[in-house]
C-alpha cells in the first residue's frame, strides 16, 4: 500500500528577505509558534508535503527542520513523525530564533568620544612616530617566525628578551643582572603587585614619594599595603624621613616623578644603608632613566654596592617605545626571585610572547639603541622649544624638573585653582596634568605638569602662548611698612 504524507493545514508564509531559504522556512514556523497556530505536541507536516505546499525544494525544508531540531523547537517522535517540543511556544514568544540573524549595517553615527586636544601635553606618552617603521616591521616579522608556545607564557620565558634586556640594562643603566634574574611583567603595576605578595608587604607600611606616581601608589594599595606619604624636596626623597617600621619604600631616583629631582649620590647611599638596617625593600622605578639632557646620568640604585640585596629594580618599555607593548621588567633581590615568580603564576600576569620576541629582536639588532639616541635628540629639541616658549610668553612661571625625562613642571602663582586652569586649557585645546593629581595630602604648591614628548617644535611657542593666556598673574608683592 502506498504511503501518503498527512496533510496539515498551516498558514505558512515565507518572509520576504535576503536570508537563505532554509532560514526563511524556519522563521515562518517559529512565527506560527509565536502566534499560537502551532503548539507543543503538534505534528508538523513531512518535509515532502511542506516543500510541495510552499513550492520549494525539499532540501531547504530538511535543512530548516534540522536547524529547528538543533535549537530545541522540534523533535522526532516514534513512527518518524516530527512534533513541536515542549516550551517551544514560550521560546518563540521570548524572541529565540533557530539561527543567528545576518548582521545589519551599523548606523552611520559618530563615535561617542571626546575630541582629542590639539596639543597633548599629558605625561607618560612617548612619541611612537619616532620609531623607524622598517625596523619595527622587521622586529615583528622576526617574532612571527617563532614557534607558537603550547603552555602559558608566565611559565615559558622569552629567553631572547631576558638576554637582550640584561645586555641593555648593563650598558645603559649599569645594572649587572643575569638573564635569569630578570622577570618580565605586563606593566609596572603587575610587577608591584607581585612584589607585594612576594615580600609579604600586605598590611604593612610602604613609604611613598609625595607627590608621586599615582598608578604605582594605586597598585600597592590595591595589593593591601598601607601607604605612608613622604614629602620630596629639591633633591628628591630624603632617606632621613624613613623609619625602621617602614617595610619598603617606593622611589624614582633617576628623575623624581613628577617633580623631576635627581637623587644625589649621598642620599642614594643613605637609602641603601637604611634598607639594610631596617631589613626593608627599596622599590626603584627607573621609568625614564634613558633620557637625560644637561647632566650626566647616575647609575641605578640597583647597581650600587649592596643594592642587589635590597633593591627591586623596575623598568618599562612603555616610556621609551610604546605603552601598547605592555612589557615591563623586574629585578628583585635574589631571595624574592622565586616568590615573585610564584606570585605571577598565581595571577597569570604575563607578557604577550610575540611582543616579547619582537622587542628582543628590536634590542639585539641595535635598533633600540639607535632609536633612543634619535629620540633623545628630538625630545631635547622639543624640551628647549617649550621652555623658551614659556619663558617668552609667561616669564613669571618658574619651570623646574627639566634635566631629564619627558616632562617639566611649571609652577603656578600661590593660591591658583589648578582644576580651573586645567579645565580652561582643555577647552582651549591643550591637555595637561596638574600637581594635585599626584598627591594624597594637602599641599601649598600648585603647578602644571607638561609633557613635551608629543609637542612638535613648531607648535611649542603657540602652545606656550595658550598656557600664558589662561594662567593668572601672580599677586603683586606687598608694600613695605612705613618707616618709623
């Protein structure tokens, strides 16, 4: 006896769209579930019957049924019939589909981002345009030839980069470290958190420069340390202000951040002596020790006699190449090497290995050395242009912190509202930091913190004129009292 498919009356109407035919069939059946024409337990027509009713190929209906079954809308019943699954109507009314709809063109609307300032004088950003493009591409091509690692990068170090950094730090900063002593981290903050865990600093007091590097302060605080602000003067951090109860101290001896002082040799020796006496840790952030202008650079604290025993040296590629690399390095005292590695392994803080290989090639090929030399010349010229522009347009502003680094400090008249000046400058198209962004305690000094790394020499005079326009004039000196 010939078998005939059971005819089921369903008001199936295929939607008119550019979607594939089997998607349109599935959408039509889901729409019947949504409107109540189909309910859980109902038997669907056979694929042959539905294909004949819709005058389409059976292949499209088969594909639609398979898709609906995979999504849980229908299921095969004993006897080879197909029925609507329990809850299918609820899913349809909730907007569930049997397939991912095709992407719709995004509306042509602008990004909701604030406009970039015309003059970006925010500290912390090197000029990536100074990197020779062919050298950069060569480094990444070399990195792409490296095999893809199968494990986590935190447990498989980029040995070429360790060796390259050991050579670079010995030559430029006097730091004599074996490649195995260098720990790679995805940023200074990650290194500080690992140091806190390794040295057991959580719950203990860490002396911190005031004003100081806000990101470093936040990293130590988030790791559980108690920050004790220590005011800096014209020579940077004074070791006499440290106590035996301080478990560690954070310092930027090469170029105090943000005021720019260079820690003198006597204070460096006193800092090492304090650490040995207090059995404390010195965290040396050598963030821009490569850029010096009118003075000779002093070796890193870590390179001094006794330094490797008490100093954790921190450096980064963010300030010399590009923040996007996310590569920094940490050289802790020998006793903390393994605890730091364990701390990083527990948090999975690791660098991108491809970026690590690229940086290694960039150093080994000599391209980093040539870049630093070229960048230093460019930054020195931009520095001179901004200083000359400020002295010409705003001679009452005292400019300090100009011996090294990529920024300077322009002192404002006493009592100036820094936030108001900063806001007015931003509205005029010039972005700067102010000193209060680096402090946690009340202070009497007001100043602008201005980077010149991204400021072309040809724009320095104009930018200085904008600053002068929005900086208030100092109050006139009080007249001397009447003579008796």
